[in-house]
C-alpha cells in the first residue's frame, strides 16, 4: 500500500473523528456529558467538543412543557361520578438530575398527576369541585411539588380544564337553578310590594293632612289619561259629597212619607199635606 493511500485514510479518519467530536447545544438546552457511563458535567449552549466514542452528550430541553392530563372518571365525596380533565405545565431546572434520577420525566409527571387528581377530587363534594377549583389546583400542585426536587423539574401550573357531569345531574342542577331564580324573583316582588304599600301609606297621610293634594293628584291623573288615552273624556266630580247629599234627600223623603201615613190615620192628612208642601214663589 502506497504512502499516499495511508495518508488519505488517516485524513479521512481524522475528519470523521473531528466531526464526531463537534456538538451544538441549542439556547434552550443543556448538554449532559457521560464519559464511559459517568456524568462529568453539563455543557452550555453553543459549540462544544466531546471525545468521540468515549463521551456521549445528551441534550435536555429547559423549555416549559404543556402536558394534558387525560379525562379521568372520578367519584366525588357525595358519590357523584364525574369526568375531569386537567393540564399541567412543568419545566426542567436540573438537566442532570432529570436524566439520572428518573427514566422519563413526562411519563412520571403524567402518571402522578392522574393519581393525585383522583385523590384530591375524591375528597371534595360535587359543589366544592365546581366552586373551589382554585383550591383543588393548589392541593394538586402541593402534592406534585414533593417530587419535583428529586426529579429536577418544577411544576408551574396545574389547572382543571374540563368537568363533565352526567346528563341526569345536569338536568337536576338546571331545575335547582331555575327554582332558585324563581325564589329570588318572588322575594324581590314581595319587597317591592312592601315598599309600595309603605309609600302609599305615607302618601295617604299627607293627603289627609292637605286635602288640596288630592285635587292636584286628580288633575295629574287627567293629564296622564289625556296623553295615553286621548279618546277618553273624564268629568271629575266630588263623588263622596254627592252620595252624602243623595242619602240625606232619601232620608227626608222617608220621614215625610211616615208623617203622611200618621196624619192620614188621625184625620189630619190634609193639614199635614199642606204643611209639607213648600209654597211656590
């Protein structure tokens, strides 16, 4: 074999080894270097070199990961079956620990999040689950925070995303909400009637103390009728005084008739009749 070919082979081997030793770490990554199976350090973003065959560089992303938690069939404290889905946000803060301490960070967080979701929601009733989602989120995150230091990750947010109720429970809750609104409407109407009655009582007291106020109210009513019902003609009259005068007239006529009957029985009917008549002017 000629020396030229030897140098050519050596050059090719050198180029291959240099190419194998060059690594690029992205800005959002950290490179964990294993040398013969042992961790020797982390490499920062940029161009880095490793020993071919001896070293192995594993990039670890430090970006925030959005991990959906599949819908879980959960029985609440008051024995209502609900399907709850959630979402978790986590970030790797220790690249070396996330590779060495656990096989798959995402799988581990997903499994522990599902288990924690069942456990926490099972301790609350349906009403508490619907009304206290913030507290449930805090409880789930508090349980997950116990494991995050060991795994080299940080749990940022855990949120309940969707709560599916049985159809029968939805109808029952709709009826309950409708009954509650009807109750509020009746209470408000009753309070309005009470306030109106109080105002009318005060108004009547004022009108009793000032009779002219009643006449002014009658005139205001006529104006309102003229605007809304312009084909209606109203003739106001002192109705109570008219009825009183009519009653007095009927009483006088009844007394006169009684006197006539008595005078007829005694023979003085003619004299009483002349007395009862008013002389013409």
